[in-house]
């Protein structure tokens, strides 16, 4: 297993959250479900690399780069800003409903 174990866990978690099963991935890659299973366990590096490329190209998900703590803090700050903006929008919609 030449990859860091965390990338395998990130890929598995991402696939689960996207509701993608091994059979559909195997079909897209032109391999067997067993090969995908082996790749996700770190037993087939070539297929794993193809899986990462598929995730990037077909789903726009880059799992090769890990998030750093500063990235995570920036994401949290961005989410807080979005939440504040959404709260303003929700209040505006409620005000409009009250006027109707």
C-alpha cells in the first residue's frame, strides 16, 4: 500500500456520501467489482489511481490533496459567512410573506 491510508478512507467516505457503489464504479472503469474492492483496500494501486482520476473527471472531486488545518478554518469561516447571508435572505422572504 504505497498511498497513505487516509486517502483510502477519504475515498471510501466520499463514495458512500455520494451513494456510489463498487459495481457502478467498476462498470465505469471497465473492470470487475472485485478489482474496485481491492483498490479501495490498497491491494490494486493501478485501479485506485484510475478511480481517483474518475472521481476528478466525472464528479469534480479531488481526493488527492488533503485539507490542511488552515484550509479547514477558511472553510468554516466561509460557511459562517454563507449562513449569515442565508439568515438575511430568510428574514427578507418572511418579511415579504408578511406583506402579502
